[in-house]
């Protein structure tokens, strides 16, 4: 977990955009065990437009396009511009305190297909792994499901086609 914490601290931005407040991450493993980690305050979006989410987080990301290319991405507190705001959430499904799966949901409000790459930090191996994700069709939501216990997910290389 040292790498994950160090990475978050190194890439945190100082600006007026909404940031992740420090919190205790608690992820269900089974009926009696939980994964716990103190997460430091940090930005959701790194300078290269990588978005990192921990289990249970949901954010709004306003995207400015210029000729189908991403000019800027920023987190916002409210979805005041739904026509240009991605809604992204990363959740854990549990039953009787036991892990049943992880879900990443991304709402694409644009008239263009959204492509991105994803890496996940797996509790079982204590390291990052790339994973396959599908493009998100125009004006639709996409759901990615995993059975692994994922502590954090990093979303990168965003582009519209």
C-alpha cells in the first residue's frame, strides 16, 4: 500500500477544484474481515487527466472539448452542465458483509464514443494491474463489473471518437 499512498501524494494538485478529503477506506472481504487504509487528502484528477477513485467514491467530471479532443477535465461539486459532465462511480456490492463484486459506472453525455484505459489495485496481490474496458457509446452509461476485491481504480488515456 506504500506505493499507492506515495503515488497519490506525489500527484496531488493544489487548486480550487473539489478534492478528496482524507478518510478511512473500509472494504468488505468476508463476514468478519475488512480491508482498512487511511487515505490522504488528494485530487481526483492528476495533471495527465488520470482519474483515481477508491471504492465508494462518485464524482462529476466536466470535460471541455476542442474539435473532438479533450482540452480539459476538472472535477466539479455539482452537475450544473450535464451535457459536458461525466458521472463516474466505483462501488462494492456486498451481501451479509461479504464481498460480491465491484462496479465502475461511467455516464457519457457526449454525442461521441468515449474510450479510456483502466488499471486496478487488487487487494489480493497488493499491486496495480491493467484491465480491459469497453468504449462507452454516445449518450449512454457503461458498467464494468469485476469479482476481484479492488481497492482503487485508475482511469487513463481518455479520448472521444
